[in-house]
């Protein structure tokens, strides 16, 4: 049972585990330098598919491998000591060790792993990742039943696949890969299996760190749990695992921006320096097709608060004329996605079909961009 706020209905774990700061950052409780974003989730896969269209080659394998490294590190840090002892047992694979376990020990391991798996699924529901469930291998008595899960209406099929790879690798301490199939009605069966990664990305998952600048953004808060009301006003459906914007009917989710930025970095390292501009253009095209300017204005929030509620940074400069717009965002993240999104919004606001966008992310976290419309 997932506990929720009696006043606004948001899961109490979200309200206590995340903090919407006054500087456009959603920070983790007890780890203020780590952050999350609260963003329209269909954007994730649509941007990656758009990149594939623009460059003419598949990138799914790079996206999954890059994302799974982040998940594996997170899960490894989260394992309790009794599970850590199993992980650290060297010499034999976990499958081989399970085959040699007495029935009582094997059953104890499965009980523990089922609890851990369900805990991860519950967190996924709270964060808007969709309706995930354990797979059929548990009922079939398989040695490693956690390798299969079922996901209905996943927030990102690529991230769900990667998250399962990373979680299983963390537990079994061996390389895995994933396959998934659409079994109908928006349901996907996701299976992880022992395999070397098809890309073999070099270990370069290095986060860009900078000190967050202070801000003065304020929110109306839920009087019981303290979460911002613009966040609480979304429809949190824990049975479906969805968080829906009531104004736009678009699903949102909570996820870490560092992995998305790392994926873009890995794509650039593997495929060349065309990737940053390609990410911006793929985002621009998606936003022009899927969103409307009215949908961004319906809730009455200022553009500064719309960014801050999503954890995308603090808008500190916004100026332009009929031909251009200059923007500066402090504490920025997802900077390529933001550049493409703002470019699309400018085009819709100015009622033009094309524009140019120049952007620069400074080492101190400032994102400066200029959009010039083509008339």
C-alpha cells in the first residue's frame, strides 16, 4: 500500500523525498546536489526516435546502455547488507550459486528479491513510470524470476528496458541485455538475459557539477505535505502508475536529468559532433507537432514557474522583439531539450515556421540561448 497525503493525494514518499527549491531545482532529500525533473514523459522516446529519423541510423542500443549504467549504480548503492553479501560472492555466477543452494536458502533469497522488486515497482508507480508488474517466471519457479517484468503504458519504453538491465546487473553482477515485445493493449513484456553489451561504451559517465545559484521563486504549498500546489494539481493515479496534467492530458514523470544528459554525451562521442544540434532539432520538431502554445499557458503560471515546477532551472532573463528572443536560465539541466522546446514555443508564439537557435551552457550552469525567427 502506497501512503498518500490526505489533503492533496500525492504520495508521501514523493513529498518527503523531493524538495522543490526556490532556484528552479528539484533536489533529493539529504542530497541537495542531486536533482530530478518533473517532465512530460512521452518526450523521452519521441526525441530519441526523432534523432534516428534525422541521422538515419538506430540509436536504441546506445540509449539503453547509457541509461542502464546510471540505474545500476543507483541500485548497487541501495542494496541492503544481506543482499550485498550475495552480490560479493565471487567465483560462480548467481545462477550457479542458486542451483547449489539448499531449498530454505533459495526460498529466502526469492522472498527478499520479490520484496525488493515490488519496492522498485512501487517507486516507479509513484514517479509516473506506468503500471509495472512482476513477470510469469515467479509462478514458474525459475531460478532468476526477476529477469522478466511486464509494463503497461510505460513512461519510456527505452528507459524501462534500460532500468531493468541496470537493476538485474546490479544484483547478478554480470553483463545483461534486454529484449521486449508488445503483447497488445499497450502492454510490453521486458526480459533481461546474460549478454555482453552490443556497444561497449567506455566508462565516461561523469556528471557536470556546479554550485546551484540561489533564487526567489515561491509556490503555494499543500498545507499538509508541503508540496507545491502546481505539482499536486496533476492527477496522480497510482493504480495506473501515471501522473497526468489535467489541462493538457499529457503524462508526466519524475526522473533524473543526469542520465538524459549523459545519453546525449555518449551519442556525441559515438556518432560525432552533429548530435547536439540534432537533439535540439528533434525536440523542436516534436514540440511543434505534439504541443500547442495554449497548453503551456492554461494553468496561469508564469514561464519562470513553468520551468521551475519541472525542475529545469531558474529563468532570470527574458527579452526580445518581433524578430528574436534572448533567454538565460540559471541552474539549467536538459539544456539541449530546453533549447529545442523554447525554439518551438517561440516559433508558435511568433507564428513562423522556422527559426535559428544559438545556445551555450556555461560551466556555472547558466544556459544562454537566442532564437531568431525567419520571416
